[in-house]
């Protein structure tokens, strides 16, 4: 049991009141001290002789303390109050306050005489402690003379009170320790409960949810109070019969994948469960663990290093512009030189970066991406190069490696490199030249072994001319230059990309989606300032708002229908007129569709399945339209 100070266990105001009343009733001085000899109460009826004479010198104070300590030791040894003479010949008595066999304080009484003082003895003591003899004798004569039996009676009262205080202190400490153990156990469990990366559901023997942790709240997007008192089957979904087995059949299960739409939301987790039994061996409930599948994936990525997902074969397009870009990227992948990728927002710069990495000799290493434009300028240095322990206020204890270190053996992708602060460009240039770095706040050189691929939506050469980007750093990066054409410069790829996105989304949703021909026409005419990212957004929107199985004009945004952003040669007025002429429009659409089928058949070398997939229709539909348009296969 932990030993604590007396002041932590006793109400000092109550103790002071008792001490004052005791001193007043017996006509003696009194004081309470802790185990270190420090007074914890104000002196009650302390005589001036002790204060002004005996304790006025260092020798006097030491002798008083020695006498008191001997008195306490005697009381502990005998188990009775100790009545003793102090060095000055005064009668004192003490009752120790005991806790677990050790003194944690004492109540003192006394500062009285049982007989008149001996002047010869007084002169001797005055000389020993170094005070004026006359003053010593004058003050000691003021002390009252009390019979010994009265002193013993007062000592017994003090001893009885000290024992009561000792018992109270023990009970208080025992209760405090038990409460502390309970609170500590609860806090430990609560911390474990709420710091687990897995969701934890505690159920009773009927399968009713009694407690959930924060991860469960995040999984279902609801507060804990909204999840309590519900059946765990309602949370896990009707297909999760193994969860029911925990409380129905008292069966445990491990690492079962749950992927279904429960009534409280979609659930895709790896789950384990255990029944809980009471001291009689009876089922008391169970615990269900849920690990979101995304956390499983993140854990795998973290343990295996950051990974690149895309390959050059994933890049969709048959236009000469994109094919040339893919060829350049393939050449870049075969060497270890730095690469600068330039392109408008949404053209897929990171896709190309990942694809280059995955085709390079470093493909087994990590692919670490950093968006230089998304990190505050005061933090980007530590993000890239790391920092040492105590490098700045708020720095993680022990320091932290930066992205350069995380990318060792692989590729570091610096997106939006044009937004990097000039002052940091100097440091970056030095790291590239020396292939070594130092963490912020440290002087240790750390070798780097990585390839850098940069990307920007700015014209970096113009930024150099304007003084916003260092020329020497630009040349370091721009060893191999890749310029990704915007979507408006490769219109023949628009429908291929759109159909690919639709097919993927439709498969994920378990739907079959067709597209009206006039939708294709408008998509090819639109200018796509947001490039592939905007096209993906339009495809996702269209399939989301389509209630049937066909995407029509009304499923496109107004700015697409109004041809905003269009930059082809025909005037807006002429296009609007075309849209208002149904017969001519139908003819144009037919010609457009016929030419599309011919182009796709040529690209696919006559593969009708490829054409059907690209158009998002069935093979039978392609054959029917080929017959309709007199296209010979």
C-alpha cells in the first residue's frame, strides 16, 4: 500500500480545532508535525521560552528535535504515549500517528514543569546553546508547574486521539487505494478500448449492444448512444450469422470478412468474436471486433511500403498525342533519370508517375507521393527531410524521418513542384546534388537512394523566367520531360475513357448502362477544362442520377448541354441551330455513330467484343447497327 503524507489523509482544520481546545483545557502547549518534522498545524499555547530562547539558536533547535525524535521512538517501541524531558528540562509528551507500522506524524504536548527550575542547570544549558543566561532564567520561570499525574492524563488523552487519527488515516488510505485501483483499471480498459485500431462491440447474453468504442462509431457514422441497445445482428447485417453464434451457440470465430448492407449502413470489415462467461461459467455476453477493410489495406501498405497502383497499360487512349506520351513515359521508366511531368489539372500526372515507377527497376521499392502545394510552407521542410528530437516546439519525441527517407529504394513523387517555396529549393538542390540529407535540427548526413519524379500544372520554364523557380533546380528535374496533352487535344479518346469509367462503375454497382448517341456527340464536342478528372466526374454523376439503364441528355449537367467550354471550329450559334433541327440532328448522330463503329473496328482489328465494350452496349447491338449502317465485317 502506498505511503502518503499525513496532510493528504487528515482534515487539518479539524485537527487544528482539536489541538487548540486541548491546549486550552489542559493549560499546555501543543503542535502536530509530519514525519519529516515539519509543523502541519499552528502552535497552540506555545510558550515564549521555547520559541524565543530554546529554538532561537541552531544548537537549541537541534537538541529540541533530537529529544522529540527520541520521544516518538519510545512511544512506538512501547505502544504507549511517551513522557520525556527536553534538553531544557521541560516536560513534553508525544503520541505518534501510525500507518502500516510506520510513523507518518505525531501530536506533541507539554512545555511545562513539574518543579521549579534549577538555576545552576539553567546557566549551564544557556551556555551550551549560546543564549543570554539572565534572559534564559527569566523566561523559564514563567512556565507553569503542573503535577505529574495531570501530565500523564493529558498524554493519555493525546495518545487516544492519535490512535483514532491513525485508524482514520488507514481507512482513508485503504479506501483511496481501492478507488485508485478501480479507477486505474477502468482507465486502462477504457484507454485500451478506445485506442484500439479495431472497432469493439460489447454485447450481453441476448446479443444486445451494451458498449462500443470510437472506431465503431466511425465505422457506422453514428454516435455511441445511437448504437446502444440495438441487436448486434442489426449492426452486422443478416448475413453475419456467425456473429449470432457468439451468444446463441457460445461459439468464437476469427477473421471472418463481413461485406453487406446492414440496416445502419454498409459494412465491410474483418471480424472476430468471443463469448464472455461469468464466474459460474454462464454466458454473460460477448465481444465483437470489427476491422474496417480499408485499415487492413492501409496496414498492408504500411508494412510493405507505399505502393503505386497504376501501370502504363491502365492509361486509356488511342490518339497519337497520348500514344506518344505513353511511349516517352515507357522510355523514362527504362532509365533512372529524374522526370518532369507537365500537364493541366486533371490530366493524370500522378497516374503517369505511378506507371513509370511500376515499369522501372525500382518497382519493388516504395512509391511516396508528396503534394508540395498542399503542405504549409513552414512544414514542408520537415515533411520532406524529417526532423531530429527537439528540433522545434511540438516535434515528435525521438524525431521523425521525412519523405526522402521513406522513399529510399523507390520513387519520390513531388506533385505541384511549382509551388515549392524558393528558400526550400536551395536545400532540395543540395540534396539532389550530394545525394545526402540532414534532418532539421540535426547535423548527421543521411544518404539517399531514390528517383525523383516531379509534376506541375504550371509552365515551369516561365516560372524560371519570372524568378519563381530556380533555374539550376529546373535543370535537375527536367532531365526527361513528359507533357500530357489535355483532353481537348485528343478528342478521339473521350468516348473510350468515358465508356471505360462507366463500365467499371456499372460493374461495381451491378448495373447495365447504355448511352444515347446524342450524349456521345456532346461529350466529344465539350472542351473539358478539367480534363480526365472532369470527365470521370461527369460519368459518375450521370450513372448516379440515371434511374433507368440509359444515360440521356437530361442526365448531363447544363454546362455540357449548353456546350460551355467548347472550342471546336464550328460557331456556337451553328451548333445551337443544329440541336434545334431534329431531322438534321438525327442524321448527324447516325453518321457520328457509324464513323465511331468504323474507327473502333479498325482500332480493335475487327474485334466486335472490344467495340461493344467501348460503346457500353451488347455485342448484338453492335451487329445490328453494323447491318443498319452497311458496315461489312
